[in-house]
């Protein structure tokens, strides 16, 4: 199956795009998706370990299944702001 993954913040910058299309086997999990994203876009490899993934607008753990029509987003950790 092919899934469409939206990238935000630093992930978008590293990939130089806001969407990636990733081929996964049936019954793939979020962990499988993380691994395949690193293959498709090696620049994301280090960031993916620290990023949250959302499936259908809900944060997903690595064991969650991914379906072909799922809305998937990579949400890198946020930093910055003004010190207190």
C-alpha cells in the first residue's frame, strides 16, 4: 500500500517537501513507517526517532497499525521561544 505522510517544521525542511509517499506492506505499523521513511528520505533518520507521528489526528505509538487511507503526520519536537 502507498501512504501519504505530511511533514511539518524541521522534518519539512530536511526533506525539502511537505509530503512524502511511502510504500508499506499490508498490516504495517507506525514503527514500520518510521523505518521506511528513513529509507525514502535518509535526511530524516535522526529526527524520526524524536518525532511524534499522528494517525488520523491522534498521536500514535509504534505498535499502531497504519491503513492506506490514513491521514499521517510527522511532528518533530518543538524548541525555541523566549526564555523566562
